[in-house]
């Protein structure tokens, strides 16, 4: 059994194996795993939780859900004791989403006889979203060598960016970012970024694919932007920018309509969002297979 907490623990061969499984599942491959999986979601989620649950059930796993409001962590129980309880109850794996950064995590992983699958921890990692985005780009472009991908928006708080950029760099993609200076981490170049654009239109002209990120209002403890309207006009996907876009765009969801992207462009011709959501099921089946079998 394996755990997946951060994409930094994956080799290129691991990623190839997972994406190969995902392709097989998308083509209709059936695969069965015996056992119980807990879905411990202490933060809200629609697509990640439901696609993990569906993925687990399609693999024959039995699923059990624990939410933030009903877990004994609200009474002060530690994350470790919660996981230990699930281990003692015979669970094979735990898919978790938590509001805190799980780092360091090696001792935690080594101390439990459970497979731990990270479905998003604070601003740290969202490995399956990164894998979904990589899978979706490969499906569309084949080789990713020298593809240019621009992430736009709230880079500072984005676990999607941290997982996605690392995976893309592994496959030869040139990664750039653009956003308000207040939302660009100081160490952004250490995260695999080649270029930082101040002007989103210059970034759009450079990129083959633009990933608009969600403005993470729930994590913003300060006023990082003057207003959502000014943010949208300066950095969002407006109808004017859509015309300028020579390539395609993505968004991990959920979208803030008229803040990240104009609402009527979400499911438009240049959008890969529907592919991202559909592929989520197959990539999560692949990750569960890789971790649990
Ligand atoms: N992309 C993503 O993590 O979406 P949810 O918050 O709906 O799971």
C-alpha cells in the first residue's frame, strides 16, 4: 500500500503509471479492490469528494464519509488520533481534505497502517487536481515538451498551482504566473516558475494554455485586492480577453463567476473545464488503484 500526500514524492514513472491506469479506466477497464475507504473532508468540496466516492465504489471499495462538523476533531481530537481510530476500525485507506498544511508528514505516514490520499491540505498540495490537469493536457496535446502554461490569479493560496506546476515541470512544460503582486509568493521561482507576468494580456499572448485559479476568499486574511470588480477587469477572463486568447483555458473549479471568469465563458469552445471534471473520476480511480492495490 502507498500514500499520496505530495506530488514531490512521485517519480516520472509513478506519474506515467497513474496516468496509464487513468487512460485504461476512461477506456472502460474494470478493476476491483476489496476493502473500506473513509472520506474525511474537513473542508467543503463538490467535485473532489463526489468523484473520489464514485471512483472508490466503481473499484468495489466500500466508502464511509466523515465531515468537518461531525468529526471529533471539533472536540479537540488530533488528526493523528482520528487517523489511528480509522486504522483500528480496519479501514484500508483514508482520503482526506483538511484546512491545514500537512508538512512534515513522513513520520505520520510511516506510523500508520493506512493508505493516506491527500484531497487538498491547506495551501500545500492537491495532488489529484495536478494529475487531472496533466492528464487533460496530455489528452489534448500529446507531448507536453515545451508547452507554455500560464497560471493566473491567487497563486499565493493555491495548492492546485503547487501540485500542477511541479508535475508540469516534470514533463517539460514551461510554467509562468500572473496575478496581483500581493498574491504571488516571494519564492515563486523556486516552485518551478520560469516567468512572472505583471500584465495578464502579455501572459495570454505567450501561453498555449491559461489556468485561471479561484480567488480563495476563505483563505485571505488581509485585503489582497482593492475589489473583486477591479481584480476581474485586471486579471480575470473577460469577453475581450477571451477573443485575444489564442489557445485554451482551464480552471480547477469551483469558479467565482465574474471574478475569475465571465460566467458565460465557463463552458465555451476554448474551455477545458468539462474535460477536467470528467477526467477527475478516472484519475481518482487510478490514484486509488496505485495506492491501495
Ligand atoms: N477543484 C476542487 O478541488 O474542487 P472542489 O473544492 O469542489 O472539490
